[in-house]
């Protein structure tokens, strides 16, 4: 029964199950089945949550990649409270169990059939760090050091500061890389097929991205982590891009394919389309379309698909309803294939990060060189690399040292298209691009949210610990690194 009880560790630790599983005796136990969960299944299940980090529609709306063509409450910041319980009860619980199965004496020998113990734990640590980074960047201080524990003392976990979570994530990523051995990679790993070198690159890339978050609050720490991660090896070419490969199957299809099966809600916003097709070239106000635009968006039906018009962002539902679907551009077909991959980290994102790091004096090399490499990587990622020379000739794209951070931030925003929460995080940190809040905003301040409110379960079930963070439980209090 002890091994069955492990399955419920996260539920107990997070306050959703209060009874002792042992009280049920042998109820629902199949005497012919193993009582030990399979680490390979747990890992596979944890991996299936990766697209949710990237593709979540709310992130796309905050950062104005998309705009709803009919129901605009999400565009207008109506929702204050968002639940992170699914992350704790889902992938984080699965990964915690993978680590336990591979480290506890009574299960680790049996777990070796799914790969070396050390490599399974390393992969679980890397994925756990990735998910926690996502959670803390949305909510700030979160249950961390006392989460996912089954003992009564931690039944209601405390909130750790975001700074402490970040420091622990750096430590966990370094520990994961250090513990990898020459044994077999984990079974159930459909992301990298057990290739531990690719997992090491993933860990280093997470670390580099997280390090740049510290640019305004702990620059020395950020520089140290950034340089170390970069030197250890990160994604720098499109061949190394990290992506989740969807399947032509209803159980593992691209979420945008599913979103457009029965209705067309998500148009590309006028904020993005106007930026991508208006640039000053050679001192003359010519319309110079970003070559990625025909990939990002479909042409309007009313123009026989030859023109690109963004849906006006942040309008009321009444106004949105008065705009014909035939007159706006919806998300490009290239993103809506059933098996279209979801990109997690790309060379363009990393190279833009290096450009900023060079501009800040964190690394050697030219910010201009990294900037142009990043643009070229992004264009090539979307199959329009032949347009590189023409595109960078635009005066609003060509590198200018006097506005380097603005140029880097704006182009990074474009390159991160459909990685909504990541782009929102970068906008909060850098202030680029210069987004304007929704005209019909429904939140109290009328400003673009800079964090998300905690789930009501914290207020109701964990009130003593929640009281410490209650003052920040809104959409307008910046998280720790947002200065």
C-alpha cells in the first residue's frame, strides 16, 4: 500500500486530499497488477503539458499577438484569478514521483528498467525547473520548497519568494547536468528520444533565458548564470530548436488546429500586423512587409487573401461583433496543421538574448552581430530566409546602437510569435514593444496585467500562508524581476 500511496503525494501535499489512503485497505487493488507506477509513463504524461506553456491563448492576448473576433473579455483583462493547481497536480506531481522512484531504495532497482536512475532524475529536474519557471513568472511568489510533500507538517505549503525560486532553479539545472551519466536515457522521452546531450542543451537554455530575467534586479547573478549556461552549450542554430512534435491524431494534435475546427475566433491583432507591414525604408515612407507576415497570418477573405488586416485589439464585444470576419486576417494556416510542432526554445530567441547580453556588457561579442544572426535565424525558421538582405535594409530594422535594446526587444517580440507567456514576460521586463492597453479594458486599473491573481483555493484552504502574499494578489503588482 505504501507504493500506491505515492500516487497521491501531490494531492495530499497541496491540500486536496485529507484522508489517509491506508484507511481504504485493499479496496480497488488489482492483485494481478504492479503496485509500482511506471516512470516511463509518468515522464511521458509530464511531457504532454509542454504545449500548454507555449500555446495558452491568454498569453497571446496579453502581448497582443492575437485578438478575439467575437468574445473579447480575455483581450480586455476581465479574469483576475488563474489557477496553477493543474501544474502541481499534473506534470510537477508526475516528475516528483519519477525522482522518488529513482532515488528511494525500495524502488530504484526496479526503475532502472526505464533508464539509468541518474538520467531519469536529471530529466525530471530539468522539466520541473521549466514548469516552475513558467509558474513563478506568472504568479510571482509560489509554493515551492514545501510543495508536493506528503508529511503533515507541509500539508499547507508556504509561499517561497520568487528570488528564492529562481536561485533554486539555477541550482537544480546545474545539478541535473552534473548528475547525467553514461547510462541509458529515460524511456517515455518522446521529446528527445533519450538523448542526454539534447537534455543538457535544454537545461542550459532554460538557465540562460532565466538568467536574463535578472538584468534589472540581480545583474551580477544574472551575468554569472548567463555566461556559464552559454559556455556549457545552448540552442544557437535552427537545427537545435527545441519543439514538441504534435501528431495527426486527436489525442496529441496541435492546439491551434483544435481551436479552429468548429469556429474562427483568433485573428492576428492589428498591433502585430501594423508593425510587421509598416517600416521606413531609405528615408521614404514605403510599406515594407515583414516576410514572416504571410506565414503568421492569412490574407483577408474580402481581398481574395491578398491583403493583411489585423483585428482591432482590445475593443468591446459589441464593436468586435460589428467587424466582419471576412475583413480581418486569422492565424496563418502554417500554424494550424494537426501535426504542426509547438516551438519551445528557438535559436532566434537565444540569439536575441545574446544580443541583449552583449549590449549590457555581460558577454564578449557584438550586439549588432548577434541581433542580425537572430533575425536571420527567425526568417529561416519560417522559410523566408531569402528576404534577409532586403528586410534588414529597413531603417526601422537596421541596427542602431543608440536604440539597441528597443530594436532587440521589438524583433524578439516578433520572433517569439505564439509563445505568448514568454513574450509577455519579456515585455514586462524590457518594456518592448511599446504596447498600449486595451481600449475597452475590464480590469480596475485599465492597464495591461503584469501578473496573475492566485487561485481561490489558496485563499480558502491555505489562508495563513496566503496572507503573506495577499497584497500582491491582483493584476497590477509587478513580480520581483519586473523593475
